[in-house]
């Protein structure tokens, strides 16, 4: 349940706010380089428009995706490695945590559910650092978008990155290591919901804070590849939430029923 425990995102450089990236990619920056029609990749630049009145949002989103694909070599090894890490990480921690919840084999192997949880959490952290490394390498190996390669975009990305870091760190502070890294799947349950910041302003703040980190990092590096990978991060977390939340709610429902029987 999202109120009881956090998402496995600490230690990553992730990132959200596709609207800001799309707007910057569409209308450019005041400080773009001389002679630049807008983009340094394989796609032609945008013509400037006079306003927002006649903008079709769905067509704009499709246009942004089409232009991003024009920059991104999806067959590049570094891009494929980043995609693999992005998808694998939440799959790994969900499969292992559910297996532990069903069998308690990790707790028995390590002699304590707390030690087992710390070991799994450390593994998840290392996998997240690997994901961030692959993400960064994929960005560095592919073209930049000139319309994002300016001071204004850099500061926008920096702000988004800062917001993401705040959400990730405050989530970790509110939940602690055990609460963040699947302690409830190890039978280490919280007595009450965590309702303080950032859980009082956003559901799943660590997931979306992590996504914000990746988005901000991508904008700061003027990277269409980073933006594409950020979209994959957001989609992967969305799927993870769909599977995690009902399962965690069931864990606490069973705890409530057990408490009633013992009274």
C-alpha cells in the first residue's frame, strides 16, 4: 500500500514533467546557438508558432515522439542496456519480494527478516546505480537536441532534478530503509500509515521523484535519448504500481484481520 511503504528508487538518477520537455523541444530556447535551425540530430527544426490557441495536444505529443525517434538509435548497445536495466529492476524486486512473502526462505537463510531485507535493499540500490550509469552512457553516445542545449533549458532541468531529489530523499526519511525496501513483504509491517510529506501531496512520491530526476538530468544534457528513456522509466513504474499496490494492500488487510481475531 502506497501509504505504508515507499518505492524502490533511492540511489538513482531519474525523472517527470514531459510537458516542460515537450514545450522546450517545440518552441526552443532564447539562447540557442547561432546558425542552429533548432536541432542537431536527423530531424528538421520547428517553425515558431504565434500562440497556443490552435495547438492540438495529442498531435503535439505524437509529433514530439516522432522527433525523438528521429534522434534515438534504438539498436545502440548502450540504449538497449539502459532499457534492460529500467525494466529489469522493478521486475527483480517484485519477484524476489513476493517469493519471500510466500516462502520466507530469505529470512530463514539470513537468520532474520531484518538482515534479509537489508541485503535485498542493498542489492536494489546497486542495481539502481547500474541503471543510472547505463542511462547516462546511452545519453552521451547519442546526439543532443540543440533547442534544449541552452542555459534556460539547463536551469529548467536543474529545477526538475532538484524537485525529484526532494521527493526521493523525503520519502526515504519518512519510511526509513526497511519501509522503503519492501519490509512489509518480509513481515515487518508498520503500525500506522505514513501521512507526512511527501505522502500528503503525492502518491508514490519516490517513484515519481525518481522519474523527475531522470527527466531533469535528460533536459540538462539536452538529450532526446534521455527523454525517451525517461518515458520508459515512467511507463515501467506505472506498471509496477499496478501490481504492487493491490498486493501490499492485501498484506495489511490480512494483518488487520489477524489483529481482530487475536482480540
